[in-house]
C-alpha cells in the first residue's frame, strides 16, 4: 500500500518507507514509529497502542508513551528517590558526572554513539574501565527508574543494556598484607591513636568495609553468644552474623567497660564520629615499614581478611564472612582464587611421586 492508502487510515502516516501512528494521550499529541513498512503492520501496532492507553495495567509488550523531560530533570527525580538509600553517598558523584555530559538532551536521545563519546571522554581523562562501568551502572539505574516513571522508553534501556562494558578482571587489586605486616600495622596504629587501632583491629578481624567500621554504634552490635555478634551492614541493610576471635572480643569488652551508651560510636575521636582514617592510616603504614609503593589502602584490610579465611576454608565461607549474596562478588577478589589454586596444585604434587 502506498501513502494515499495510509492517509485514509486515521492516525497512520508514512515517513520514507516506515509507517508511523499519531494519537493523543493526556492532552498531548504523540507520533510514534510503528517499525514496519506496511499499513497492515501499522494498524496492528496502533491497536496495541490504543489498548495499552485504555488499560495501562495490562500493557503486554507495549509501553506507555514517555514524558518529554530533560536528562537533568530525570537526574533530579532520581536523586530525590535515592537520597535515603545506603549507597547514595557513593552514587551522588556518578549522577553529577552523568548530568554534566548528558544535560540538555532528553533521556531518549541517548544512543550508542553518544555512549561511546561518553566513554572516550572518560578514557581521555585517565579513568579506568572499572570507574567507567560504575558510571554506566548508575546510568542504568537512572534509566530503569525513568522507565517506571514514563520518562524513558524501553528502547533507550535496551541500547544501554547491549552496550559493551569493560572487563574488570584486569583492574582487580591483588594487594593484601601478610600476618607479620598486620601485627606491625596494629602496633603502629596503637602508638598513633586508640581510634585508629580500633578501626584497623575490627577491619582485620571481621573484613568489614571502612564505612561500616566507622559508623558502628554500640546499639548495632548484638551479641548472639560470646563468640558471635550480629551487625547490620549499611550497604545492604541486612544483619550479618560474625564470629569474633578472642582478641577482638577482649577489645570490645574493654571498650564497653568505659561507660559507653548505645548511641556512642564504637570508633570515635573525642566522642565524635570519624568519617575517614586515610591520613592516619597512611602514617601507620609508614611507621610499620609498609612502603607507599605497595599501594595499600584501608579497604585492603578487607582483602587481607578474605585471603586469611581462604587459606583454610572454601569460597562459600569467605562469601558468608564478607556478606556477599553470590559467589560472583567474592570471585572479584582474584588473589583468593590464586591462593586456592596454588594450594590445590601443591596437593596434586604430593599425590604424584616421581
């Protein structure tokens, strides 16, 4: 059928070889591609669209038309939606970076080419693939939220879903301390300050993240038994049952005798909450003789704890300690797999006598 025949069908017209439909929804006129080259296909698409408009709760495979908003409007709505989430503090700068690049466009104008420009821009700045992946992950969350709010089309989400991400295995850190280095580090922390010693001690013996260590209040620690405590993890908002060794148990017992209240922070400086121990931790590393060239960060104490557990226990146990819901998260700690492979190889060597 040609253009003249299409004109006879109300709400269907042709652009080039593709048929489009026209309809009014909530007082606004919409034009939408039917993604077909025949009037019959366009009429079928039109019927589905009108059915979806009449019954939004039973849309099937066709979605409602999206609202015409700018990307910065989507970011503002997304920020308000996520402001109480546990991970919002770390995601805020990602959203700001996305807005600086995509501002002025509508979310549905994000194409594969535009995503490639975004990646090239950050590669030129020296950002690693893992950092770029975080931006793309934040963008994915924004578009998912926007889809629920009819700000983003399903096609735009599909474009991002199919976009090639970076392989992060090449960026996995294999930095962790030996037992001797841990001892030297704890001694150095003790000399610098009780708050730093407590933070390092809890991190080494539990594998908790720095944010969880520094934000622990006494009310967050529930003694399941003398050897087990239950801590609510900030990132997941889920309780994590952790066994505690005698050294850590004695430390907690001594601190609790100092007349603390349930609202007090476990790790505090002059009674106030500590937000970071980066500078003091770097000083402790220097005192302990651990050179800056090794690139050790406070988060590497979590890696260290995981590597200690992996020496004798399977990955499932390591995942349980770290609070990972899947082994996929645990496998990002590449050094754990390396140690288990070395141990397995040594066992095979003992089986074969030459």
